[in-house]
C-alpha cells in the first residue's frame, strides 16, 4: 500500500494514541493496552482497550482488531504508538498494522532507541529472528523537534510521509513533545491498570 | 464546616470528575469507579480509581479514600459527581464527603431526579432509612443552565455556594453541559470497565 498523503492537515484531526499498562516484566500473562482518541489537541473523544501477551507475538494483530472494531474507526486519521515494543518485547509491525487498518502509523519515543541493547534482550526470547525482523521492518528512524523548548523525539513511520507525520505531531501536541492522545493514553494505562 | 468561598475562579481550576463503570444491576460484587482530573476545560491531568459494592453502603468512604490518597489531592479545588447514586443505589453523602476531604462537592445530573421513583426503589433494599437519609442530606436541588443551547442540568452542592458552583461548571465545560472532567470520567469508566 502506498502512503496516505495529507494535502491539508485539519487542526481537528482525529488521532488515536496507544500505550500499555503496568505489568511485571518477564512474567506470564497479559498486559492491558489502552487507546485514546483525541480530536485535535484539546478534545477527548473516547477510549478503547485490548490485552496482549507479555513478551508475546500478538501485538500487531490485537492492535488491528481493537482499532478496526472500535466505534471511532471511521473517524481516526492516524495512529500514534509509544514505541514499537509493548508488554515487554511484544513487537508491533508498523507496516503490517498499516496494511491491516489502512491507517498511517507513527511510532514515537522520547529516548533514542538503543538497538544493540534491544537486540541483545531479544536474543533471550523465543523467535529471535521473527522479533528482530519486525523491529527492522519499522524502517528509518527520524529525529524530530516537536517543541523548540523540549527535547527532540524519535519516529518510525508507516503509510505516511515523514513531513506529514511531523506536521500532525506538531498540530496535536500542547505542552508535551508528544500528541495529547498519546500522553493521555499513557496516563490512563498506567493509572488504571 | 462552612462552605469554601471562591473569591476568583481561575480558568485553570483543577476539577475532579467521578463516575462509575458498567455493572449488572442487582448483582453481587463491585463496580469500578473512575476519577479524572482536568486543569480548566482542556487539559487532562490524571486518573484515579476505586471499587465500591453494587447497591452497597461504602461509596462515601471509598470516594474519600480515593481522593485523599491521590497524588492530585493537593491541586484539586472541587469534586463533581455524576448524581449521588453509584453502582446502583450506593448513595454518596455529599456533606460527609465534603467534611472527609475538605473539598467542595457538586453533584450534577442531566435528568431531574425523580424522588418518588428513587424512594420506591430504595424500599426494595436493606437499610432504607439510612439510604434515604443520605439522599435527603444532599439538600436543595438547583436547576442551572450551563450552555444556552443545551438543556439545563440539576445540582446538589456541599461546601460551596450555588453561585460559585454554577460559575465553575460554566468555566470548565466546553461542548457539553457538564465539566470536561466528568464527561471524560464517564467515557473512561464506561469504555474501559
């Protein structure tokens, strides 16, 4: 699928932010995933949730099901993820998530990903080749300044041009260097689960 | 305790909105309670949660514990409840909640409470006199127009003057006729629990 082009980016664009809840690293079981929909940077529209296996392999598929079955699906224009690993090392394939949902995906982190460290950690888990392949499939890493007064953030994108992703992030952030949908998804996921 | 007086109401006032999650009426067990803190009408600050017994008697105490133990306690200036009954007929004593937390309480409903109907329902439960006493302790019901284009809402207040409550509700609402903290608490409680 070719990337979505954004000829204009409305200030009221609907963004879905997704983050994971608290869990005990390396334990068995599942972790809660929370999605929050914002309209522009100020209006909270709704929530959705799913569960994925801690250190599992089901994140991409579970995220796609959550998004596609949500009542907000028709309104959402872009999905913003907190990195690509959730519930430990359950890695989201952002290109596959784009093709399963038809929605552009932006993965954002505040720290520059330390790939050698991640690679070493993945070697301790089953299906190393599969997981590392998904990590590599995230593609190029972009460094971008969202707020002049804050640290830059790091992006992977799928189904969207870097320049469009940057513009959307700038338009949907307020005081933080991430979109409000993602900031609030993090607060809810870590506060309620 | 005498009511809190608000000499000025800052546009960035911190409001805690509280609502209950989904549950099966008349069942045994607990229902999730979600609290959302907003700074003014646009900024989501955080969440808190507790559980109360369905049709139980512990709402007032559980709400007070949740509020007083929250990291946001020192910042919150007013608490806005979705009515006074939660998890079926677990009634919050708004005057007691004011005295336990030191925070003004506003209970808000979109429908005018049908007291004869509520009284009849309470007669089917244990501790009728206690529950009905708590309902009556909510005091005077005020009808107030928050948005000229929307239906009026109905308030009970404790620890705050009606005129101050009205001003706070107007300053912390956007498109709805209730404060954003309460609108979002409802979305989260019903969407995630």
